[in-house]
């Protein structure tokens, strides 16, 4: 399992150290980068936790890093820190999905609350992603005929109509349906429908 880390990106070494000290003291594990470019080069899609980004840095700034990471598919929640905050930047950061936008000198309580919210959001996102991936994997194990039957069951068609449409007997439909429900680990049709909705399946 990938470790949950708070990734700090700030070109001020003293700020990086103080943030790491505060967060480590509160039980978080951290890693730090002195520039947006260094973070972008090291970024991995399996990272868990959240990002603490300085807004203004030499070279690529925090908003540019937020956009660049989004293009790579980053879903890690972001908390911005800045000594030069203004409403336009805050609006851009939050519109880009940031959890919070805090001005330096930050209040410890506000920072810790923002980090806790970001980590919780990441946990929820990861749980949803894992669930979706598991349902998709179950769907991939279905035979072509089982998948056809599933699509029609989810669409609300009775066995008799499915049999006519597929040119097979209602009894054969029952056999395929039973196999499909077992592979999907669905105890009922409503549960099967919910799975398809969770997976964003077109049949639903």
C-alpha cells in the first residue's frame, strides 16, 4: 500500500523545514521539494496524501504546477500557501480544485485543519477509485454473452425479452444471468445496477 505523505513544495528552505517539523510532530510523514520543477519531475500517479504548494517561487509558480500536475492526471488535493496572496490567485487556485488557500504567516490550526481535510478527501477519492477498479475488473471477467445479459438486466428488461433479443431460451438466459451475478458478486439486481452506476458503465 502506498504511504500517505504530505508533499511540501516551497523554495524557502526555512519554510520547508518548519512545515515538515510541524507536520511530523502531528504524526504526518512528509517529503519536500525546493521547486515546482523538482516536484513535477518526481511526481508519481500513485502518490497519496496531499500537496502543500507555495504560490510564488522562482521558475514555475504554484498555479502553473497545479495545472501541469492536473494534465498528468493528478488527483492529490492541494493546499496553497503564499506570502503574496490576492483574490484573483485564490480564485484561480480554488477553481483548479485546491482545498484551501492560506496566507503566510499561516496559523497552525488553520494549516492543520486544511491538511486534515485534504488527506481525508484523498482517502475518499482513493476508496471510490479502488471500488470502481474492482467492479471494472469483475466486468472484464464476464464472457461476451454474460455481458450482453448484464446490460439488458441493468436496462430493466425481463428474461423473456432478453431471450427473444438474443435468440436463446428463457432458461438459458437464467443460466447466463446466474453466472453473471456470481462473477459480479451481486446479491440482487438493484445491487448490480448500483455497481454499474459506480463504475460509470454505459449500460446503466
